[in-house]
């Protein structure tokens, strides 16, 4: 199998990155300072992430396109504003999640950012679901760069004046080195930040400028600890084809009017789960002490009954404690419920927790 590389691969090497194979790509897992240092740099200043392995899918079409996409996604796209973004899901008829994604209304249609491991299968499925009616382009000539953290806006504004006017989950076109780039105020760390879609040819120059202005490159290791502290799901771990958005505790991401009217793939199962409840649900879990509960750790009740499984677990540098998420029998999902985690043959106490573990710092309005 060919290992793909992003346009920033040489820059990562120059910056001393350690690499891993992820979703078909050689990606930086960390740099010389280590994961905890990178995590703290993002929380305290600004972290720069190469997320160019993710899919950037462009679908061209007029008003009927929104209506056709609403037959697929549980989100209101007919009333979405130009340059506004929505978080959503691509589901099957049983409400299992093929992928979670971000949909943005752009000038001549929609841009959908897909997870790296799902992008090719998503593209094929969406073409089928839309009956090849629309021009669809999964771009490989574009990089995707994220800058996240309390200094992200200040740093990016020096390079791209006007970005501070963007509101959370909104974007716009800007110009850099004579080329059009598209920037949204969004991210997946729990911090204020931006994602920049930029041509491969100028991506390295752009990132070097971000570094010069005070940003720090961050690998997949710290990206994982940051998103987990913020209670955000990782596809293939905290959600997959065997779990629904209701079970994943993400019903907030489905538009109320769409839930009321239906007409999207998986609706009947979603409706049934909302009306009748679910047997299992995603929760936050705080292990006591310093023990870290990794994925596939079994969760037990106080009376030694197996009641669930961890899907993500790590040490949270910002909360200074172990954190985890997992699926648990709904009858045990109440906050502060005592549970036990079986790690290397021994059971350790833990508590069901509210999410997120770390208070999110998104900026709802624009910075003036």
C-alpha cells in the first residue's frame, strides 16, 4: 500500500517530527518537545495542526441541492446562511454513523470536510445517494491547516487581516500570496481557532509564517488529548457504524425541525430512540488516582456486573487527571455514579462525569 504524504511532510521532518501511519498517511504524532508540551502550548498560546489528510469535498448545485442533501443529513440546510457551517452525520438506515463531518454553505454549493479514513467511501456513497446529479470533487490539491488556542486569532489576524470578524462556525474567502484561501472559525480542541483551506503549493510558506508569529506545530498525540478533554468524539473509536447519534449523546447536532419532520436516512431509528430511549449511551468517566483506562477497558457496576466499555482514555494535562469516555448501560449513566474499570486484571474505582472535562473556549461572536 502506498503511504501518502501531505504537502507539509518535509516541514514536519525539518521540525523534528516523529511519524505514525494514520488513515493511509504518514502523519506527525509529536515533535521534540513531546505531547504534554504541545498540549499546553495549544491551551495557553496557539497550536498549528496539519489536518490535510482529511477530505475536502465540494458539491456544486443550486437550491435543489440543499433539499437533496437534507434527504441524507439530519441538519437544516435549506435555511443555512452563506458561509455558515454545521456539524452533522452520514448515517445508514439503522442510524449507524458512517462518518461525522462539517458541512459549509459556499457560493456555488456546499463544502463537506470528511474524516481521513472515511473520505473515499463517503465520496462513493454520496455520489450514489445523490444519483450523480451534481458535480462532486474530492480535492487533493488543497491542504487543511488548523490553528487553535487563545492566541490563534491574534496570530492569524497579522497574516490574514479581517479573520477576527468571523463568528464561530462561520467562514469566508480571503487572499494569501495572490491565491484565494477559505477560512472557517472552527476546530476540534475545545479552544477558539480557525481551519484554513489553502493550495498545497503555498501551504508550507503559510505555516512557516504562522510559526514565525508564535504558533507551535502540534502532532496527532496532543490533538487526541485536547479533543478528549473537550469531550469530542474520535470517529472509529467513540462513534462508528454500530452506534447512533443518540447513543453517542450527540442529539444536539440534529436540527429540531428535521427531527420533527423527518425525511433523512436513519430517521425512523432516531425517532424511536428519542421516544423510547437507548440501552447504552456515551458518557464521561473519571478514573480515581492516576490510572489510565485505555480503549476496550471493561466497565463494571458496584455489584460486579459488566455494564460498558471505554472507547477513549488518556491523561488530561489541562485537568491534571486521567479522563475517559465510553458507552455504558443507560441505567448507570447518571453523573457521579460509582463504577469500576478492569485494567490488567485489577478493578479500579471511577466516577461517571459530565462532559466536557475541560471548559470549551469557543468564541461565539467575532473579535473586535
